[in-house]
C-alpha cells in the first residue's frame, strides 16, 4: 500500500478512537438497593432520590442520618414530600399526582439544590427511569408540567412588576402626583419609609428608600 494510503488509514483509525470514547456508565439502582443506604444497620453511606436521581448525602450525616431532622428522606425517593410537607408514610412517595405546575417548579428547585451540593450516584429504576436508565413517560409528563409552571411563574412575576409600587424617587413622586399624597403626608425626600394613612392607595406609598414628611395636625 502506498505511503499516502497508510497515512490516510492512520488518520481514520485515530479519529475513530477519539470519537468512539466510551460514555461514562450510569449506575442504576432498584428500590431495595436504595433502601439499604439509609444510615441504619451496616449502611456505610446515605443516599436519597428525588425525581429518580440518586444522590450521596453522607456529608450531611447530622441531617440525614438516624436521629436527623431529614432522616426520613434517606434510602428512598420521597419527591412528593419535598413540596407538600407531608412526611407521613403515605406522603413519602415519588407519586406526584395532583400537584400543581408551580409545585413542580418548586420540586425542580430542590433537585437543582442537590445537583449543586451533593454527589450524584445514579438513577433509580422505577417511576422515572427504565431498566436501561432511560427517562420514562412519567418523567416526560413531569417535565411538561415544569415548563407550564415556569410559564405561569414568569407571567405572575410580570404582573407583579406591573402593579408593584415603583422603587425610584422619580417613580414615587410620579405616583404621588397621580394618586395624591398618602393621608397625613406632605412630600417625600431622603431615606426611610413613608407613614401611610388608612386610605392610602398602595401605589402612592414610598418604598424603604425614601421618607415622607408628615403633615402637622391642626388643633
């Protein structure tokens, strides 16, 4: 074979080795496997699962170990309890039926917390991951609710900004011009919080950055 062909063959083989690097293997656990990592008996580590993702929380022994305030989360997937506050046996489940989209957003906030603060171990075979570690239809449904929840949250935040009192002196003075000064108030300057009367519209109340001069009562 000419040298040019051998060179091309080498480049092809080299590229195959680079592209074909094996992916990192994902550890899959069953419920009975996970339950053995609850800090009791001969358990050496503490695991918990949220939405089928398993984390090693051993560094939080005082919280997740026996006698800790969150020990009931160890060795299981109690996703529902993270947002309902129901820590009974029936409440410690991964079944999210009946939860609202905003509750799902809160649950993913918890998932984000564990992803940042604790070591991921693998995936729990069951409701959210299949025997091969692939996402199930149930997880896809939860993710769809997450998208809906984020949309609702954004809408609520936009509405809140639209009706919230302005946070600048210019905004406060504009509101006073539009609605009139709060009862017993002459005007606003410097730092502090306005004294508001009983009939003051919320838009006319100065935020904490400003102070309003009270009207001197007449006898």
